[in-house]
């Protein structure tokens, strides 16, 4: 299986929106980069699953507290983008 590497910010946004829909207990019907995080219902297990999915699909390994200060989904994606592996670090 060949894995996609080198995610753009837009691709990371699309992936995150998909993963939020998959893992969150509740979210607005119009989920977008502008959605406030406090409108998304995720417990600690949901967040844990989201982090595992991000690792599996984008090879992102985050550190605790990475999301501090994020108010919207877009802010969260910008915080996550700092953890994207370089093309040469990604494993195929």
C-alpha cells in the first residue's frame, strides 16, 4: 500500500473535517474551518481515536496540549500542520 505524504494545509483540513465527523459524538451540520471547537462534542476517547486516525492517515504525532489556544477547526488544523512529517520522514 502506498501512503500519501506531503499534505497541503487544504488536504489536512479536509482530512480533519472527515475525522471529526467520524469520531465526534455531535457536531454542527455545517462543519467547516470556521466552526468553533466548543460546538463539537468529543470526549477523551473520541479525541484519542482522532489522534490515532491522524497518525495512521497523515503520520502526524502530536504532543499533549498542541491544541491550546485553538478556537476553531481552522485553528486546530494550523496547530496540527506543525506536526506534519517532512516528505523524507514519511513511511511508505
